[in-house]
C-alpha cells in the first residue's frame, strides 16, 4: 500500500502504517462537530488572543530590537504561536484554498525576521538586554519552542509542500544540531518536545542528522545534566535514563512528550530495548497513575504524576496538554506494535480529556480537568486571561496557555488517528462517521458513535482480484459485542475485546456491521485508590459520566456555603502560580448525591444516564456538623426519598453556567457494623 503524505506521524517501520488527512475524512457526528467548531472558532480565538496578549508581537519586537523592553508572556510563549500554526496547517491541508493559507503566510512573515542568521530563534533569550542563549536550559524552554516550530514546519510541508515556515523550522533544526551535537552543548532541555519533532523532521526530509540528534537527546536525559530543582530531577525526567525507568514520573506533559520521542527514536533505529522500556512505563502508568478519564497528573504544585494510586478526584490536575501528549504516545505505540490497548487509551483520553477542555463554542478551555468540583465558582470574564490553571469554569485564555493551542492542533489532525493500513488490509481504531480511501480500497463508515454503538462499514471500492482483511477494534470496555457481514447470509458472531477481523474478496456494496452494546454500567475503582474508595462511577461506551448540580431535583440541592478557600501552589517555573478563591455564593452541591449500586444505570433522554439514588442530608444541617467522623452505628441516616439522579457525559459539564460536579459517586450502602473502625473523636 502506498504511503500518504499528510501525516502527523510517519514512521518508516512498525507494525501499522498510518493513513493521512488526505485518506481519512470525518464526515459527521461527535468529532465532526468538534472539528467544525475548532476550524471556525478556536483557531481565530487563539490567534486573536495571542495578538492581544502580545505573544505574536514578541516576534515583531525581536526583529525591531526592542524585545528586551517589550517582551510579553512566559518564556515559552513562542511555542503557542507555533502550535497554532501547526493546527492551521493541518486544517488547511484538510480543506484546500481557505483563508488559512493567508493567515499562515502572515504569521510566518511576522516570525521570519526574528530568526538570527545562524538559525537561532527565540524571543526570550539571546539579544542585548536578555539572558544569553541556552543559559537556563532547566526552565528556558528554547529547545521546547524549537520542537513546536519544527512540528509546525513538518505539518506545513506535508499539508502544503515546503513553504517559508518549513524553511524557518529547518534552519532552526540545523542550528540545534550544530549547537547540541557531539562536541557542542552536551545537555538537554528542561522540557522534552524537541525529540519527537526532530524524528518527524528526519522522516519528512530523509536527513539522518535530525534522527541522530533526537537519539542523542533521548540518551542524554537521566544523567543529571540539568540542575537539581526544587521538585527533584524526576520533574524533568533527568533522574533516570529512559531505558531504566519503569514508570512515567515527574511533570506529566514533559514525561509523555519524552516517551513519545523515545518511541519515535526506537522505531526509526530499530531499538527494541528502548521501545520495550517505554511500553513498560506506559503499562505501569496506566495501571497505577491514570484517572478513569484517561487524565494523567495529580499534583497541582508541579503539574506532575503522583505516586502509584494517588489519584484524588477533587485535586486532579489532569492537564489538557497531558491528555494530548498521552494520545500522541498511545498513537505511536499503536503504530509500532499494532496492539489495540493503545487505541483504547487514546479513545478514553480523547473523549474524556481532550473533548472536555473546550467549551461548546470553542472559545474557552479547561486547563486542569478535575473530576470533582466542590464549588460553583464564577465564570471567568471573557476579556481577561486567567492566571490560574484551574479556573472554576473554562477560561478564554491563560497566562500559561499551552492547552488551547494543543487542543486546536489535535482536533485539526484527528482524522489521522482513525485508521491504519498494513500489507493485509485496513484497520479501524477509532469510530466516527467517516470516509476512508487507501490503496484501491474505499470505505464508508456510518455511525453515531458514541451516542450509539452501531458501526457500519460499507465497501465502496475494493480490488477485484485478491482478498484483504478489515480489522475493527473492539474496545476493552465492551461486553457482548457482535460483528457480521450485513448480507442475508451474514452470520452474527460474538467478538471479544481486542480486534475483530474479516477477510474476504470484498465487493463494492458489502457491509460489515459492528454492534457495541452501549448500556451504561457501574465502574468500581481499585481499592488502592484511597481517594475514591467506597464510590462508583458510571461509564457508557467510552464516555465517563458525572453528576452536575444543575441536574439535581429542584429544592433539594442547595446549602449555604460561605467559604474562603486558599490553594497555594509554589509556582512551578512553568507557572500555575497561586490560586486563591473566595466564594460566598449559595452553592449548589453534588456532594449530597448517594447512588444505589443494586440497580443498573439506565439510559435517560438526550444522552443522559439515570441512576437510582438519593440526596442525603446536607452536612451543614446534620446533628453531626461539629465533627465529620462518627462511630459506624451513629452514622447519619439518609433522610431523602429515593430519586433518580441524572448524569451527563463528563466532557459536557460546565456548559450550563456555574455548577458543582463529581464523577465518583458515594453509595447508599453502609459498610457492615462488624467492620466498625475505631471511633475517632475530636
Ligand atoms: O512548560 C510549558 C507548558 O506549560 C507545559 O507543558 C505545561 O504543563 C505548562 O506548564
Ligand atoms: Zn497545557
């Protein structure tokens, strides 16, 4: 089969060959709506904000010699301009002849004069009045910014052919190889990202030196070439060589980008040991350090993974960028190994982290994706950026605004994550209404997934002289899935989670139907996750559900909540800063919800799920208010009548004004009295 050119990731080896944006089109449904909003609202939104906060202007100031005085934003602000350019390039590649081409050209013209003759390009360092180049590799993000520039250049080359942006990126990459190659600065960047970018540039250009440099960066990390920071060297994965690590640790986005780059290097160099090391890290991280949503990272202080099973829902950081990076890693591992478990995690993360971040209108974003919001909070003003990573509702922009542009580029390239090919046929990994055309095969996928679990694949075109194999991922969450050839003789057969295959001499008009049962079901957490022991969550298909206070029955859901909460981060060097929140509202509180696990959840109207339960006595009104711990036999009785609790998809929460929300739901069932714990007293 031939290789497409419009690909975010184009390995020269590996089990599966990706299909590009010129081969896969999403034509309807959940992701088509998200991509439409991304293309028509989010891209402009990001560009307008970056003009407004001066991050685009930084390039003008650099070219005009006034950057030491006028620079705005954090040290990595350049990277968000590049991520936006990458998003625009994929989007332009998808729809020819749009205004995006002119916008890309205009932004490129702004950036170009800021590049130094030797290829150096960064608005935060290196000019008179600024810190010298590479004088702060720990926090300076210079190589990280190049990484995003190079990814934007590769996107442009693949979507449109090599243009000015790609040339700027090439010059920067050549400079990196000269400055950081053998005999140069033998250190790494505090924020991985350059590794995966250089490998992709090597793939796009066929130039070995970029791959060699990426391999050098991967192998150099973990040898203490960076200073020991406040959070320890694990923060930037400089504590252990990649090959020796057994789990992802430290800053989540850094860890995931590095792992993605290590897979790229391993695949291109045939380094099975390195690939196996990353697979091992992925496995342990998924088993012990990942939220039900697929989110990663539970520490606000340093945006990092916690220890095993430290997954508090109300302190979940689960940064949107970590979700994006996790999908990047899973995609690379899927291509390398062909194993569906990587597509399973990508699906979970796409629907429950990446899709959760943007608002319905694509003009506000979650940075941190908590699984439990205890306060309604306030809607951030639309014309002010949010200083915090955890604004109570989605914010239009952040002082550290890495997430909006990361969402934008992921949605723009999303069709490339749907399907692959190999010498035997086509594999479908993610389900969306789509058209797929590759190597003489044309498929029409019809589905309303994830609202509905029916996926029909119609063969519109197929070679007439040889059979081939259609492979369908059967998600790990399914029970009772079936597949059949939808003709009168088609036998419906049960398919287990993993991969269902059908091999035949396909003819145009053949239809294959996959039925994924979508009944909502209870999810029980591992008891080692202390923070959610004794609770349940609900999942329907790949979607995690949550209780949102706006859905609680009228009149039973309020309490007076006068509270001043202070959550002080220490400042991470990447700057989530201090979060001080004063809330004197009358709160609507989902903490009163108790669910009854003896009855199965049911589908409700409009994509909701209804679970049996009750609204328990509000703590503030209970006789036990003075001390929140009681002997088991004195625990407060539930006072409310049984009721149906409406749950909504987690990705949709906080689109209806201020609310409280929780994914993990306490149950009505009390532990048996013989297991009574020692009675705590104040
Ligand atoms: O440091 C650059 C980006 O800012 C990181 O990837 C995010 O976690 C945020 O800190
Ligand atoms: Zn981010």
